[in-house]
């Protein structure tokens, strides 16, 4: 099983409790031999990836950079939260495009997506995951893109008459990381 974690990447806004919860998830994924995919960035995906690699887990990081030098210097992203790096094949004209392509490339390889907070980037990743019909777990204890995604889904689900759009789509809301772990156990 492969799990992708999308979430907030602005470290200065995270509490010790949130970081601890991320580490709990990373450790659990490693102990249960579940591969983790991240955006090879800072923030919640980093905290989870760092914990998973320290616990012997396999973490595949998808970076918007085209090489290690650019990953470190241009994006100021760490290298220690991943065990394998996947670089963008080419440089696009804007950073936003580089991030979108990175996320688009990562989406097909996931079985389950977990959303922890985040902003526009996480929201776009959730939309990619939705249209790719991935199983999505939104952790409500982390405010941000997950909540916006759930509201958008509810709005369109009540008005959408094309079942092919969401046929087979599974979205779960859980309260916290423990709830996400329990849901993954059920999905295995």
C-alpha cells in the first residue's frame, strides 16, 4: 500500500502537538511497511517523512525541482525526510507550474491520500486525487484545504447529476491522526 500525505508547508505555524501527531503517523506507516509519498517539502509532509525514514520506512519524495541542487537552493527544501527523490523532468516557466506538475506526477501512484491542513497547493492536490478517484482521508483536526475541499465536495455532490465524476470515489472525514490510522487499517 502507498499513502500520499498532502498538507501545510509553512513550519512557523505548527504546534508541538501537530508535529507530534505527524511523527506518530510517520512512525506507524514505517512500522507497517506502508510506503509514503510526499511533495519532498517542508511542513507536515516533512515531519511525517522524517519520522518514517528514521523508523526505517520508505519515503518517496516528489520535488518541483529538476535536481538536488535546485531542490536545496531554489526551493530551500530538506533532503532528510525522504529515502528516494523523484525530480521534475523539466523546468516550467513558473514555480506554480513546477509544483502542479510535481503533484500531478505523484497522484497516480497513491492508494490513499491523507489531507492535513494546507492551502492552495493542498487543495489542488486534493482535486487531482478526486478526479483520479483516489481514496481521500481528511483529518479535520488540521484546519485548511481539507475543510475547503469537503465543503466544495458537498456543494457539488448535492447538485451534480453526472455520477461518472465521482463513481467509486471515497472520501472519509476523521477527527485526528489516530482516526486516519484506523481508517488505513480498515482499507488494507
